[in-house]
C-alpha cells in the first residue's frame, strides 16, 4: 500500500490537465556561455506551473529569469527533486487568462560546453561539443515543440545529431518540430539527446579565485584592489607555446584563436588612480576609455 501511495504522489502533476500546446526553445552557444530561452504557451493552468531542469545542470546555472512579457514572475525551487530533475514552481495566478498563459524562461549556464578534442596544438582551431536533451523537459504533455541552436557563423558547424526532423539554416541548427511529446521520464538515461560539434574560437576565461580588498580612508576615499586567477577552460594546449605565432602568425592568418588576447572590465564613472598588472609586471599595452562623464569607465587589457 505504501508503494502505491508514493507512485500516486509522484505522478500527481502529470494528471492535473495542464498542457504545453507550443514550446519554442532557443539556445545560443556562440560564446563560452550557454544562453537558453524557452517560450511556453500553456493551457488549462490555474495557479502554478512547474519547470524542470536536469539535476546535473543545477550547479552550472548562473542566472535564471521567468517572465510574461516584461513582467518578472515569482518562482521558487523545490527542495525535493523529481527523479533526475530539479523543480521550479512559478506563480501564475494573476496572469491566468481563461486557463492560458505564455511564459518566457531565460537562463545562462557555465561549463556546459565540452572541448572536443580536449587538447589542441597552438595553431589548431578549437572545437566544442554541446549536448542537451532533445525534448524540453516538462512534467506536462507538449503538443508541439521546436529547438533552435545558434552558432557564430554557418561555416563553424562540424556535425550534429538528434531526433529527426532537423535541418541547418544559416548560422543555426533547428531540431523539430516534435509533436505530442509525453511528460518527462524521471530518468535522464532513457531520454533522447541532441548534440552539436562546432568551431568556437572564444577564450574560455574562468576565474578560479577572486579576492577584493577594500581600504576605507579617514578622508573619505575608498580604495579597491581586486585579484583574479584566470584560467582557460577550453581545449588545453598540446605541445610548446610560440610567442612569435601568438603575436604574428595567428594575428595575421588566424585572427580568431582561443587565447587570452584581450580582457575588458567596467569600472564606476568616478573611479581614478587606476592601475593594473599581472604576475610578471605592469601591462603597458592597455587603456581606459570613457565615452561621456556619465558613462562607466572601460578598461581594456591587451595581453
């Protein structure tokens, strides 16, 4: 009897009549971050709607927003997981119009792109692989859904795989439309996947540690000093490093490379006494720009 009660509890959200009559998912993998935007057209909803995120991606979620038009909605995360998924519940009571709601979900993820191969020589191009669920995970029936993955350019695509139908259009790969998708299984292993293998020349800059020291002066000045340990989390360098190739050959024949060639940061408009250096010494090939007195100062560091 206890086993039957647990099964009924896990499947209660599948039987509440809510339906996704259309889902449009857009995934931007043109940089070192993965930006996902999903448009849910929902019917038969009353006061709440649940959004599934694979549990394996939860720690990589850097930003999340759920809105209707320009209005941001309140949501919270369930501490109890649904199988291999994390549940976010959205309050749609005030947005409900005859049981129909259109939600816009947007999120930014880190560390979802895998260098493939993991090591390259200095003059080789960096290839990345993106893998995701072929269907948008949801506890509800979905009448129709389509996924579009955006690259920087059409010539960067190496190959792709997924569930038919899929096609290449310009700088994007379109998967679907898929009709009559059932509610997501509680096991990720049984769910179909899609993958895109492509060229990505971005420097996958990641700060392993960040330290900020603030000094308050008796005269009213505030001094900030920040320390960053930056690492490249893309393909690792295989073989030796040539400074000549870095400055001349790559800059002339391969203008895009996954090396740290320039770092940009933004400072408050009234900041002064700006200095910057690396572990070797001062970075002399850098500058500070400000388009107007009201705009922030932009620091460009050329490595």
